[in-house]
């Protein structure tokens, strides 16, 4: 399959109306279009067409029991596809359009294929102007997982999508880098109006707690126990794991440096904060350094993480070290992605 690549400036989408119209026609006729959102790039198809869902699973190499999020242009469009309640509208008022996905009981208008056979469906109303216009012109919900091959980090720029999806989709819309860089926050809306956090993201637990009672699914921070059923099918699959082992280090910078020195690795990569770069470079001159962002700027770290992991994966490191993020605020999202990429390998380092 040839993949058409079009560049759209998110700040001047009017000048690319024809390209977005063409993309919408592809969606309407059952094809696939990768497009930018404020979180990560999505791999979109018609959310009401079972064949489009099958094509998405096949393009990603994703198991077909791992359901897709449907993307809508306006929060009230959720009525067509789900049974909403008052809490949904409170969430919508505060966080939509934006990086929040809400799982609710599905209506029959969403085919089983799109929802991976579940009786619920995940709904998100993205704020990215290209995503919004594409959904509007398609005149149907767009089912879209992240536009990466299953097992690689979510794409945060068009070249990541091109690396993974060229030849597998009809069109890729290059809208530049995604602002947030981590996937949306996912909550399940329970019948009593309370929420269950399934995947942390830019919208934080405390922001959500201002709207409704919320608890956190164990799998957000823990491994699933043997025999445990995943509330969100995505939780049970092995997520992105770099080809070199990723080890999270929890401790003062001096301890981190001493620890890495003592290991005498041939080829190590170190993810560090901007604030620590000079000290790390001086003390570990043989290691490759990747800067996540300022220590106190979690949004900046989130924005860079997946891109760094992709870059590091292209080198054949013996090992990759990264600092263990805090679980506060957006830190919980970073923690959740990193702990999974590291297969829960955390080393606690304490000052003697
Ligand atoms: O930011 C995002 O959410 C991006 C952009 C493209 O919108 N999309 C995204 O989709 O991250 P995906 O498919 O890569 O991750 C969605 C997760 C999966 O882990 C899936 O198992 C879960 O959401 N999910 C989808 N529908 C669900 C449902 N009905 N119940 C529980 N979990 C669901
Ligand atoms: Mg994904």
C-alpha cells in the first residue's frame, strides 16, 4: 500500500482544508489515516465500521480484544454511542475538548470489533485542531489507538509514525510534534457516578477528584497478579519495552553516579534532568546522555520521554538508566509509563 504523507500546520488548518477533506473521505470509505492529537498521534478509522477496526488491529499488529478509543468532535456526540450520566457532563465541561478518555456502557451503534468485544466503549474529544476538523468532516466517530506498532512507544511526531506505519495506512497527516507526548488519562465511569482511573495522563487524579469520587486501578502502579482480570485490556499486554533493559534508579544524584560507575558498562545510556546533565557528563564520560527536561517540569519530561526511548532504542545499549519519577500530579503518568517500560525494575539507592 502506498501511504500519502501530507503536512498540515495546526495553526493554519483552513489552508489545508482540502487535504483534511481527502483524509475524511479515506475514513468514510473504510481506510486508515494517522493524524496528530494533543497527546500522541492516532491511527484512525471509521468507528462505526467493523472492517476499519479489523484493519487498525492488523496495521498495528495489535490483538483484536484490545479495544479502541472512539474520538468525537463534540462532547454531546457521546450520546450516540454510549449511555452517559451527569458525571460525564461534569467531566466534559471541565476537561473537554482535551486529553481525557471516558469509558462508558456502549450502545449498539459501536460495533463489537471497535470495542474489542466489551460492552463498554472509550470516548475522547481531542482538542487538537487537525483531529477536531478531521472528525467533523468525516461525520462519524474516529476509532484510533496510538499510531505505533504494537510494542513500540506511542508516536509523538510524524517521523515516528512514518517509521512504524508507512505502507500500512492510506495517509499520514504530519501536524508536527504532539504537545503533551503521553496518552490521554482514561477513567471508567461507574453506574453510581464515581470514577476509576485506568490510565493516568496530563489530567491528574486531584483534578478529577474535584469533579467526582475517584479510585485508582491497582494496575496503574502495580503488576497484574497471576490470574487477575485486567479492567482495561491494554493493561494486560506487555507494553513497550526497550531492547536494552531499562532500570529506574531511586536516589540522590551522587549515589546514582557511584552506582553506575561501579557497574563498568561498555555502552550505557542515561536519562537525566537538565539540571544534572553537566555532573553526569563529567562523572560518566563514556555514557550517552539523554535529557528528559528540567527536574521540576514534569510536562517537559513527559513531552520528551517517548521520543528519547525511540532514539535510545536505535543504539545497541547494554543498559538504559533513568530516574524514578515521583507519583505526584502528572508524575503518576510518567511513573506509569516508565515502570512498565522498565518491567518494574527499580533500584533504591541510599546515601551511606
Ligand atoms: O491519547 C490517547 O488516548 C491516544 C490518542 C490517539 O487519542 N490513544 C490511545 O489509544 O492511547 P490506545 O489504543 O493506544 O490506548 C487506549 C487504551 C488501551 O489500553 C485500551 O485497552 C483501553 O484504552 N481501552 C479502550 N477501550 C476500553 C474500554 N472499553 N474499557 C477499558 N479500557 C479500554
Ligand atoms: Mg497505545
